[in-house]
C-alpha cells in the first residue's frame, strides 16, 4: 500500500529549502512504501510538478502551530492516503524503512515535569497542550520529538476539529496522538540522532548518525559540516526537484578545504586525457562525471556540479560556490577539478581554494583548432574564431598563473601520449601522492595513442612532392604510416618513395 507524505512549509528557510530537498531524497531512497508527496504552504522555486503543492497561507501571525495544523487539514481534505506520514523538512529517514517502522514514538509523560522544563516559548505551547489534554481526560505523552510520524487521516481530522487550536497554540503531534486512541505507544530509545547545536567535525557527525533510523536538526545544528554529510548520504536528486541538479551546500568556513588539483587548458588541448590519467592515479575528478561522447570516448572527467559553478555569470557568486563545492568534497583530502572555463577563472579559484595545485596542459594551437573543427561542439565558429578563442584562453591562463604565482606543473599533450611514464612520474612528484602499482598501470593503459588525432606534420615533403605522396600529408612524428591521421584515410607508401620525398638516403 502506498503511503503519502505531507510536508508543511513556511518561507523561513535560510538554505533555499535545502532541508526539504534532502528530506525528500532520504524518503525516495529509504521509504519503500512512498506514495505521493504533498507540500502545503510555501512553494520553493525548484519544486517539480511530481510533488502536489497546496497553497495555504500562514494566517495565524502568533500561532505557528495553528498554521501547521491548518495545512495538514488541507492535505487531508485534498485526498491524502488513509494512512500518511507527516514530516517536517528538517526530519529525515536515514535507513531503509516501511510503514511499520514509523511507530508512534514518544518521549515520556508531560505530567509532573519540573518548572525548569517549561523554559522556552515552544515548551510553553507544549504545556498548554498537556493541560488541554488533561482537562479532557486524555493521556499526556510527549509526541513532539522531531521525527516523521504516521497519521490516520480520519482520526486526525476528528482530533483537529474537536480542538480549539486556532485560539490557543497546541503542538500538533502531542495534540493528535493522545486523542487518537493509540494503544501502548513505544518510548523513543536510541532510534534518533538530533543536532540542535553546532558540530563541525564531519567524522563525529557520521559516527553519531551511524545506525540511526531518524535524524532531526534545527538551524543551530545545520552547519556546513552537516550539509556536507547530507550531500554524501543523499547525492542523487529526487523526482521532486525541478532543476534535477546537485544542490551545492552553502559555504561554512569552519570546514577545512581539501587540496584541489585543477587540470587547466583550452578545450581540445588534451585536458581530458590528462585528467583521466590523474584520476587513474587515485585523485578523484568527481563522483558525478560528465558522460563520454564519441569525440571523447574515454570521458571528459568533468564533475557536473563543478561545471554548474563554472557556468555562473557573476564572479563573486562563483567564488562562494567554488568554495562550497570544495567543502562538499573535503573528506576526500585531495580532489580533482577540470573545466575549460577555468582558463579564465584562475583569479577566482585562487581565492576559493587555499590549497590549489594546477596542472596546465599545453598543445600547439593548430592542433587544438583542428580538433575543435572535428569535435562538433564548435560548429557555429569558423576557424579564425576558434584560433582566436584558443589563443585568448591560453594567454589568459598563462598570464594569471604567472601573476598570481600559482603552484603549477606544465605538461605537453604530446608528452602525455608519447612519454606517459615520464609524465606520470612528474605528476606523482608534483602532487605528493603515492599511487599503487595497479594505479600506475591503470594510468599507463588509460592513455591510448591511437586517439591522438590532428597532430602537426613532422615530415617536410619536398616541393613539388612526388605524385605518389599527397600534398595534404599528415605523417605522425614517430611513424611513417599514420592510421589515425587528420583525414582518416592516410595511405601506405613505399619507404623508398617516402625517403625521396623527405630527402632521405
């Protein structure tokens, strides 16, 4: 049986409603009986039509609980399932669960609590709820313990309609469950982890979360470190997110930034091959990589969240997102970054990533432009514009690297292909990493010389050339017969003819 879920939402999120994103991602991953999702109240811009939105205004200015109850009533009248889960956006189901696991847990009786317990505004509302229940002869168990709850639709409507919640603030779970006739509800005992104060150590957060079924937190507990852990646990967008993108956590300067290795070069300069080699050596270029294409059959090794940041138009906003991207990957220690636009964004990544190392990939401009023409991504540009772009991006990169004194290793794409072992040794020394023998071998095998197309000619043909030798020759510098030449149809010639053409003996 499908169980619907109801979220009541107001406009007060400080995180662009990231709380709701991750709560829904957790539901999609861990709740096996998930039906429809109702979001009642405020609608985030990114919420997709896969979620049912009900527009209910917060009309009770000094009664937050009444606004929440009104929204759940609206969902019930809109046809939510007979049994449904009511959840706040800052509550998550952390492990695989079904409806039988969402028990009516409570936190003990509210009767006989010392005066010191009723210390804040929320607990005073809880006390008012307890007093109302006591006057009516109901039990006074404390059910507002910040976890998702399974409701019965008709029982909830009866409890709400019989309670003057609009006149006096009553907390919703305690109001409902004590009047719903729940038999022998269980006491909450270790099933939940709560963050209501700041914890900045991601290791401690992961340790506290391990094995728990529920997570609840408030604004004080929602540190950048907790956001990072949520992203690690639930990286995949749910169908209820319209943008379908990876949500980038807001920067928290208390989280130590990792070392970032940026592979920078103009498009078609050999950066994909170089980044792939580094990836094979154990420096992750990302967990959500841009998929391979025919022009890059082994992949681009570009992290999709990073591509989204590189595409932002405003520089200051980009700096903040660059840092947030690094924070989200801080647990990796050393991470890779690659995108062609980084050629013109070095000043921003220098500010964003305090531990930055750059591997600058060089390739002759003529080879870059030849590759651009064949790649298909630059069809709207003529050759002159391609060459101008390649020269401009390369010049901008080199000027910024020099001016800002960035820790940089320069590699030539020809060397990556022809002297792979030497390049691997240089990269390993530069990054200070210790790849295993298997990783080194994987890096060696990753580089495929047959994919190095569009090489500059290394053989000067006599003028005029013999008729057997085409004028549009394209010989590779290390072989006379080039099966992967620019035109793809390189002929095989007799060695004597070649020697004559190049003046050999």
